[in-house]
């Protein structure tokens, strides 16, 4: 699992004076907790719950839900996955959360997105 390693690298960021006590700090703590969840299943569920809360705070509906049986229901338009031979083994296809998380961390560091 690489997410706990990434979480460790940013675990203290919510305490930065620029964001301490803000909604951004609270959200980053939630993402760190999701990254540190025990298993991939737990990580996915925590990330889905995080997403649902963010969308609810915006007055919108989450675009995915994870059922108690592990079924993932997507409520958004999807695209076909690229053929496995056209991407590196173990690569992440979803192009939203991880790049956005990286942009968020880069922004905290004062770097451009």
C-alpha cells in the first residue's frame, strides 16, 4: 500500500499556520485517515464517505457509493478503461483524486499546481 506512505509525508500539513483550524486542514486530516485505513477496501470506503460528505456540504449528490456488500455504484458518466498493455502495471486510471490531492499538497508547499 503506497497511500499510507503518502499520508505520512503530509500528516503534519494540517498544522501549518496558514491552514491550521481551517476546512482545508480538516479535509486533509480526513484524507490522511482514509489513506491510513487498514485495507484497500477500508481505504475505498473511507474515500467514498469523504467524497459523500464533501458533495453534501456543497449541496450536491456524490457520484459514487459503496454498498455494504462492497458493490460500487457510480452515478456519473464513465469511460472504458484503457487496455492493460497500454498502461504501466499497477497504474491508477481514475484521473481525479490522486492528481487533485497532489495539487492540494503542492499548493500548501507554495508550488504551482
